C-alpha cells in the first residue's frame, strides 16, 4: 500500500496516525500478527491506524494505574467480570479494534469460560472502558473518538474520558443523549457498575504529588 504525504500525521502525544482507504479491512489474525511483531501500541479506528510510541507520560501513567487499581479492587470484592489493562486489544461490535487505557468486561457480556478462552484480541465491546488523556492539546480529538465509539457500537454500555489537565471527566452511557461532564471533586459512580466509586480528586493528588 502506497501512502501519500498527507496520509500520515504525527501527534505530540506520541503516535503516528495513518489514514487508510475506506474499503480497508483487517482480520483478527492480521491484527494479532501486527501487535505481536511490534513493540508499539496499535489501534485501528475509523479507517485510521494509530501507532503509539508512548501511550502516557509519567503523571497520566500514575493516574491510569491508580484508576485501574480502584476498578480492580471493586471487581475483586464483587467478582462480576475481569478487568483489562492498556495492552488488551478489543474488536468492537462495529469492527473497529482498539486498546483502551483500561476496560471491564462483565460475565453477563462474556461468560467466565468465554473470557478464559480468549487468545489475542477479544471480540467484544467492553462493559466499561476508559481513556486517560496525556496531552491537553488532544482533548477535542479524544472526545470525537469516544463519541464515535459511543454512537457506533450497538452494544456499548459505558465509558470514561478522563482529563487531568482540566480536572474533569466525561462519562458516556448508552441511555444518555449527551455525555455527563463532571469535575474531579464529584466522585464517579454508575448503575452499570453497582457500588463502584472512583475518587478522581484523590487519584489526581496522588499522581501529581499534591498531598
């Protein structure tokens, strides 16, 4: 495939974005082979291949680790599914494949046996997924990406876009017409994940050494 100059874009966040032909398709096997043969984080979304060199800077990485640990702790107590980190690939219902910064897949969506049998990319839209912003200049692009996932996936349930620069999070839910935008001072909770509470203010203070 020959790429023109305008088909590639380098972002300050640390990735190449390669725009592909509208009829381009990639199989699960090809996606798994790409991931296996490269040290970079790969995503394919809206006919664009994202090759990420550094998914996070140090403070957003600390925030993402602490966020993952809170979800994992909640799941350890409730045992409703499995929590996946940023290295997990998912093929979403629309055919898009992505590696969110974190995800939870309930046993209602994919049974224990099904999840244990997965090898490589998981063919499921997670029950809950989140993206952690690592560069404030990318906010508009990340909002557009999350909204496309929200609108295009018939099986989408809930998702978060977390922006440590403005200290806000954007919550997307299948029953909502618009995302809910909240300050970090407002604890996150949702009926899709009973009893889960995420304190982003505390996570922010930990990641940025505020306290």
